[in-house]
C-alpha cells in the first residue's frame, strides 16, 4: 500500500515537473538569451544554456531606454486600474447579485454585451474624449478608461451568487446595512475572486501596448511595453537585448504573482474552512 | 506585432473609406505656405526609428536645434511603422497630428490619397530647391506623376549575402557572387551539405518568404508589379502577377526548395537572417541595411560577401532594384508656420554632412550623392567594403517604371498576399498557376474596392 502510494506520488511529481518545464521553457530561454552575446545566439543549433554569461545586454537596455521610469509608470497605472476595477466591479456585482430592482437582468445583459465590442472600435472615441479633457500624457489618461470592467463584474457576480442567501437574510435581521454586509461579509468571503480580478486587471494593464503608445508623447510618461518596442530595431533584431528588456520587465510582475498566489491560496482555504 | 499591423490596416481602410472627399491622387494642388511665412519656434516630428537608428535621429535633431535657426524640433518615437500609421490615423481624426511624420515606403499611396499631405514638390518648386544631386533611384520611388510626394529619409535596397568561407570550401570563387537564377541555383546545389544520416546541415540559399523580396525580384526581371506604370502614371487598377516573369520567379524558387538546396524558413525575416548568421544557409537575400548587423553578429566567424540581387538568366536591361525604407511627409492640417519649420528641417536633414553621418550611424544609403565625399561616409565604406556592392547596385539600376516600384493603396495587403501565394507554391499546396490566379483575384478585388472609396 505504501509502495503504491510512493509510485503514484513519484508519477504525479514527474508529470508536474514535465509540465512546469514546458510552461517555464520560454521564460527560461528568455533569461538564458539575455545572458548571451549576439554571436552566441546566432550559432546553430541555437544554444539553450549560455557559455560564460554576460551582463552586457542589461547594460545596453539601461543605456537605450529609461527602463526604471517606464517600470514606475507601468506600476502606478496598473495599480490604479486594479484599485478602480476592484471598487467598481465589486459594487456593481453586489448590486447584480444581492439587490433586487426592476430591469436588473436586462441591465446585466446589457453590461455583459459590452464584452462583445472589440476594443479596436472604441479606441478612436476614447482617444478623442481623453484629448478633449486634456489628459494626454497623464496617469489619469492611461488609467481611468480601464477602471470599469464588465468581465470583472461578471466574475464577481458569479462568486457573490455562491454566498448563501441565508447570510444575507440573517445580516438584514441583525440590522446590517447593505454596505456593512458588503464590507464585512461579501468582501472577505470573496477574496479569491477579488484576487483573480486584481491579478487579471494588473497583468492586462501592465501588458498594454497600443493605448499607452497612442496617448503619450513624452518619454517620461511611457510604459514598459512601449520601451520593449524601442529595443526592437527595424533592420536587425538583437535577441539578447530584447530578451534582457523582457526579463527586466517581467521580473517584477513574476514576483508579484508569486506573492499574490500565496495570498490567493490562503484566501481560498480560509473560505473553504469557514464556509 | 502582426496584430497591430492588422489594426493599422483596418484603421487605414476605415479612414480612407470615411475621408472619401479627397480628389483623385490625393490633393496634388495643395500649396506650400508663402515664402515670407515665419517658421514656427517648435514642431513635432513622429518617427519609427528605434535603437541605434533612434540615436541617429536624435543626433540629426540635436544638430538642427543647435544650428541657430530658432526652430526646435521634437522627435517622438511612435512604435514601428504600422503603429505609427495607426496612431497618425487616430490623431488625424481629432486634429492632433504633428507637422512632420515618417511613413514607410508602402504607405505612400495611402498618404497621398488621404489628402492630408502637402506634396514635397510644392516646397521644392517654391524655393527652386535643387534636387539634381539626389540619388535618382531613391527619389523616383517617392514620385507620383513625376511629382515628389515626400522626402526620402531612410533608404535601403536588397542584395545577396553570401558566406565566402563556404564558397572556398566547395571550390567556388569567393570573389565572384552568382547573379542569375541559374547561377544561384547551381551554386546552391554545390553549397548544400548533408551529414551521414542524410540530414541537410547546410543549404545553399535560404530567403525568407518576404513580399518585398518578391517585389525586388519582379524589378530585377524588368517586370511591372501593377498596371498604369506600376501605379505611377495613374492609379493602378490591377496587379500583374500572372506575367511570365512572376511565374518564372516562383518556379525557380519552388524548384530550389523541392530539390533540397534552397532552405525555406517560412514567412520569417529574422529566421532567415539567423540561419545565415549560423551558417545553416550559405547565401540569402535581404535589405542592405542589415549589413552592419550581420558583420557584428557574425563577428569574424566567417567572411561575409555581398553580391548583386538575383535576376533571370536573360539579365534584362530594364531590370534593377527598388528602394525601400521610409520618407518624411509635411502635414496639411498644421499651421503654415509649422509647415515652414518642417521644410527647414527637411532641407537640413538632406545636407551632405548630415546625410554622411546618417549613413555612418545607420547603414542606410545617403539620399544626396555629395554625402559620399564626406568623412563619415568614406570611413563607413572603408570599414564595410561590402556596402559598395549596394551602392553600385542602385547606381546601375536603370530608372523605369518597374524599378521605380509599385504604388498601390492596398500595398500592405498585396505584400501579405504575395507571401501567402509564395508559401502555397513552396509547400506544394498549389501549382504556380493556381496560386497566382487566386492571389491576383483577391488583390484585384481589393484594389477595386479601394479605388471606389478613393475616387
């Protein structure tokens, strides 16, 4: 019995290890390329592990673009978007799941239908609006258009619907207001869902390219993805340089994901035990 | 990046469809401001030059700003060519476009038909600005009905790159590059190497499936890509890819791939360049602007040679190479003062000293011939003697409609369609005739639609 368990564990770990290598391979290759010289990368078959690592590529990135400033901008904007999305999406989802009012379903489907509008179609009107308010080259201009999210609202509504109706009834009987119930019951119980919305919102804002490019002209207001584009030369692609930029841009988000994942799992188990 | 290209095109087509008010061939009658208009103190210039080229742009701008003309140019990087065009379209919708923009070669018809541009010829005629010393091959590319639409800025062409060490190894003369289709194929057969297990370790020739290379092959064949003088005498109404020249190119390419002596990297320019750098292919064709990158990357691992671009065995006298790259447009929507300032900057950028420095910094052709007499240009030629092939090539290209290159409103789409066409042939999904017919039908329909939207 014990032996079989051992083999099974071994097999599970083996599969997981193989899977994680497949998933992590592009990332590891990026790290490895960022440490190679151009002529090393250009040998055939392409090498996987650098021989005698060099940090020249990172130095070139620092010399070519103000990456520190770009990272700061991306963080400020992404954090603002996450905060905005959590507030608007959770309140909207609360209304759609707990409050009863006329036309709720219709309004919800109208809300959802905005998911079907391709973002390309909204770019020009959004640009004209932002320009009219005078928000070109500002953090507001980069962040505010993304502070409401239909997808996040949908996700949170589904999570809120999982909360037993009895909780709502007993809270009302105890005299809790809607806001009180929302803050002390709904939010703590939905931490995993809120975490998912937060991480999704952060990453998609962090990875934006066209919108930041469109509404910024000042170097100091640009974001990381525009910076990576600046590292791609039209005629000769220097993989080492581009990969060094990618590594520098990806590291903070990875760190955030690792930290956030812990929080997420804790939230998940806490909910499971209490629920 | 492909996605943004698609977006740029979608925006371009949408804008073209909405802005149908422009008269045929854009606004050729748009006037330059009067000579006495005082230039603005500050203008913005949007460009798509990143990395080393971006630094070279900064150098030009800094030089101009310090030249005491009382004009400050602010150069803003706006992503690659497609991104820049997409941003320009958005900005035009709310009157936020800058005075000067850099747009790639194949955006020419779109810029003209947008009616948002003052043709460069208007400034040239007004000031009787002398363009005699301009490289004819370069300047002719940006002409419509013999009027210059925009000022060429970064210019490159295509050449054959080859591995001299591999040539020596198989007994080919490393000083003599193959030129005709048959010569290239014969050399490629000799250069192809297999290991004991029958795996090919080196292919003789390995061009990327890149529409621009096909356009160049059409030009060295002396053939037209589209009707109405490649769309330069009048708007093109159809493409001419079913000519014998086009089919000859495709058959040659296909025979090489099927025979196992041409490598097919797919639609992948960087992949083709990497294969050459790594010695996996012994010859390939690409932009002259890649020369310096190759020399840096190869770093002495083998000797790199350059030769004339391949052409049919008959070596037609009318055949030659087309210019690629990008040019500068002065926008009509800005105040006259800003247009004046933009023109001052353009003139500065075209001075021989600036052009020589630009060549040395980037590896593009100088636009004015006098630049070759300047120090930085001479140093460049000494350092990279392979570049002389590139200069000879465009110097010796006869100037006619086929070497001027095609201008189509749907040029980006046409280029992508030729790539699909070539791929279908190389992968054996279609015969040459079938692939050509399908592609021609597709693009002719798109041309018709475009011309209807831009009468």
